[in-house]
C-alpha cells in the first residue's frame, strides 16, 4: 500500500526548499523589534478537508509552487499563520493557543483527553463537524486523501454534554442560517442537542442548534454542525464574510 507523507514531512521539505532564499535575504531582515511587532498568531489546523495543500496537491507540485491556495486558506491566513497538525496529542498542541478542527478524523482516546485538557487550560477552538459532508471530492471512497464523509466526534462532545444529531427528513439543497449578524451556508446540516445527563461545559446553542458556543474550563470552543461553509469550490463573498465572522468571533474577540 502506498504510504502518503505526513504534513510534517511535507512541511520539512518545503523548509529545505526555501532555505536558500532565507540565507540570501538574511542581511535585509528587519530588526528583532520589528519582527516581533509583525508576528502573526499561529493557528493549528487539524482537518481531512483539502484546506492547506489543495485536493490535487502532491509533494512535487507543492515544492514547484504549482498548487494555488484556495480561498479558505487565504481567509484563514489574513491575520494568522496556519500550521497543519497530524495529531491532537498533548505534545502537538503544546505552544498553540488556537486550533481549527474541520471535519477531523476520529480521535484516539488519548487525543480526546489531550484536546479536552488543552481547552480547559485556556485553549480556543473553532470546530466544524459535519454529519453528512456534501463537498465534492475527486478522490474515490477509500482513498486516504478523500475528506471524511461523516464526522465521528461523539466522545469529545459527550465530555462537554453535547450530542450531534442529524435529521434525515430535512430537505436537500443549500440554505442559509442567520447567526450573530452573518448568514452561514449549510447543506444537510446537523444540529447540537444537550445530553440528558449534566455536561461539564457551559454551552449556548443558537441558529436552530447549528452553532454551539461552549465555555470549557478556562477555554472556549465554537462548534458548527456543518462544513459546507468551507467548500473551496464556491469562493463567493457571502462564504468569505461568514468565515471571517466566525474567526473573529472565537479567535479575535
């Protein structure tokens, strides 16, 4: 079976490719004070969606600069630096204050614990969890590059007293749900419901249950029960505005 390189491996190759440019520009680097003033926030990105590399990207095309960044990555990097994460173990989360989870793979038990602890210690997270992903992919079912069609995050949600529910009788097609001054595009969306038992987190449900804003210990998580907003195939102004609004709501408030 073909073993795909991890994002850390690709990032390392990119660093080597850019090393020569860094040496040549060293003499023109700004003073340390200026670099600190212009430093951007780092956001850890944990996702199965083709946000960072692009769906058709491979190592050769990335190194040759042939992969064009999609609008989602561009929006995320307006005021921040995006760093891909392969895992949510404690050592990977160390040093991050902000993390974006977008249609993540199922978490290992240790990752559930580590991520929950990270939040309770003051972390901030924007989470897109889609029970039925409608975004098109060129990769067939079973291909490891294909985004996960169904999200499985029940264990971590249960720690916060939430349940992700999908109504199979809802009509198909895109619709827009108002949320805090913006309109969120959704398609076959889920919604959050509180569990019967008392949860550990204080969650405010809004927008027909599509959005859950949870205070978790010293940290906070903003959860969206759909990921249609992050579809790079639709670079319209409404989507860009809605994504920027969510970013500002959780990371830049």
